[in-house]
C-alpha cells in the first residue's frame, strides 16, 4: 500500500477469506473500515466453487460492489469482471492448498468463515506454511484430538491461530478463559447456556414465574424456526451437538482435563429429539409431528416450576471431577441462568479459585452475523498487532 510522499510504506497483511456467506460478508464490511484496512488488505474472496482475486491497487472501500463480482456457488458461467479483478473456478481443498504453495516474504492471513471439515483439516498445513488462521469454524477445534494436537503443534511465530468466535460469537469467552489460565487461576467449573437457539426456546418455554406458561414446546420450536433461530431442520439444534462442540473447544483449553479423543463425540450429550422423530428427513415434517410429544416436555416444565425452578439446556465442565457434559438442568428462579436471560442470549459462568464466592459471568448475544463477524475481525486485529 502506498503512503504519502516522503513517508515509508506501511506494511499490510494480505487476507484471503473463504466463505462469503452471511458472516463472511459482515467480516468483509468490518475489515475494510479505514483504520483496519491500513493493516489488513483483502486480496482474495472465495466461496465453495469460485475465488475472486483483487489486485493490490484496487479500491476496496465499497466491498458491497466487489462482492457482486464473485459468482455464486451455483453459477455455471461467470460474468466478465473489470480490470483489477480475476475470477477462477476451484475446489475448497485446491484453494487452500494453493495458498500454502505460493511463496510470500511476509505474513499472510486466512479467514475461514465456512463450516467445512475439509478446510479445518488443512489448518496445520496452513500454519506450517506461515499462514495465520482466524475462524468461527468449530470443526477444527472440536473434532479428533489428533487434529487439535496437530494444530497446536503447527503454530509458530509466523503462523498464528485465533478462534474466539467459535464459542459465543463475539462474546469474550475464549479470551477470558485463556486469561484466567495464563495468570495462574484454577478452573473449578464452567457452565453456560451456549446455544442461542436453545436459549430462546427455553427462555420462552420455561419462565421464572409460576403460572406463566402459555405456549407448548412444539409451538415455540415452530416460531423459532419461522424466525430463523433454528437450523432448517430443528433437530440439528435439539440434538445438542452444537453445545457439545463448544464444550469440547473450551475443555481443551483447560490443561487439567483429560483429552477428548473423538472430540465432541466424546462429550456425553442429552438429546431433546424424541426417539420416534430421530429419522425424520425434513424440518417441516419434524415440526409437524413434534406436538405429539408436548405432554412429555410439559411434564418436565411443570415439575421444575412447582419446585421454583426453570429448565435450561446447558453445558457443564467440572474440572474438579474431570467431567464434561451437556443437557437439561434445573435452576432456581433467582439464578442468573433463569432471571438474567432473554431472547437468544448466551451466558457462561466461570467458577475459579479467584472467583470462588461469585463466579465471573459473561453474557450477551451469542449468535448473529454481525456479532460473530466482530469476534472474527477482532481476532484479525490481534494477528496484525502481533505480526506487524
């Protein structure tokens, strides 16, 4: 990037973004803010089928217009692009491997905004090539222990990896845990509502008041799906696997806990999917049949209410007992998990030697493209601060 006459050229880090969906698009808008663009330069934007190369001299101030030049993954005949841009067809694996083979004299950064296992498994290769990685993709950190260990081993002064937004979107959950451990605090217990979808469902279904119940469990799930809180197939949320992945990520940062060899699959996880609906192929049919099981969920809710408690789907890391699990738990009406939550908020509490009487609590929006992108871009700034 050129500077004003007489001043030295300021170094910038070339950035390659893979995954130009909702989160990726928000990342691009944030990373092209002038004070950030002075240190980070978007050189390539990629989806699962095409990559758009942006010449170093191109103006990146209107990222919305630039994004229109990237063909959709379903496109079969890309349109011509203006001078200073180049569109190339590729595979995700080929795209990432091509980056590792390209020579570069300075730091480089890959932002992975996909949920691709293929890309996640290439992180060690990227890091060994001196390419830093920032990502909200949970796959790399919640899959096998072997992949996680390889990523940790492959990090270097040139190849950094940041993953704040894999848990809690833009909330400072991972950085808080890392700071506690790095400064010598002892982790006793971590527990939290880590799914925005399940937070919304149970905040609506099980409220901290007696006699306040109005809607059935199936009605709330249906509304959540219509409002975009759930995956297209709500069973993907009700399975608890997303919470298990986030627990796996956090537990691997606590040095006293045993390894989870199979990643999130090693976490005991309570599913909320009725066994009779386990093999329902479509989300529409699943929602249609879910009312058949409202009595089951209502009985659990009523039992908790009668005891002055609410139901919450939480993840728990008990460092003292060396246990990690996720499932339905009951909390008193005046507990923060009952009284402080609303909407699709996430909340997590850290019980440590220093925070023994009252846990350290982090709470806020744990989902959404804009806040997730904020977590990603903040990590990118950390990379620039360390490498430039």
